[in-house]
């Protein structure tokens, strides 16, 4: 028996142990719209489907019933995607450290300027 998309999405939410509110927010929906879609058997489309894959890494073929499995099937990141994510995190950390350094440097210049003027 084929499981409808909306039921597969609800299976995913429960698998992730998220509340309807948390899950709906994570895919750009309100809890009430999410609940209506699940309850009324409506398919979820557009941005929420994209976010299912990008945020929760679920294989959309599983959502659309192309992969038969009782539990969600997730996509694996390629080595390149994993490395890009790692580099992005390193860049963010370096940028934060640089901003902290610049802020300290500016405070020191202000202090020296106040001492020489005072």
C-alpha cells in the first residue's frame, strides 16, 4: 500500500522527534497550516519541500513514494559538500575573531587618544 506524501512527512517529523510547531517552522510553515495539510491529506509543495531536503536531508524520492521504506531515507552529503560546509564554518569563526580583534584595537586607540588629549 502506497503511503501518501503528507503521511510520509508526518512520519519524518515523528522520526526526528520534533513537535508539529518546531517541524512546521523548520520548513517555513505555520503549525496550523502544517496540521491542516496533514489532517486533510493535502500535499505540501514549494518551499517547504525544498526545506525538507536542505534542512532535514531527507531524500525527496522517499517523500514522493519512489523509495519504499517505512522509515525516512536521508541523502548523504558528498565529500565536496562536507568540505564546503567545513570551510564555511572556519571562515565564520575567523571572521568573528577578526571582528573581535578590530573591536579591541578600536577601544585601545580610543583609550590612547583620550589619554593624550586629557
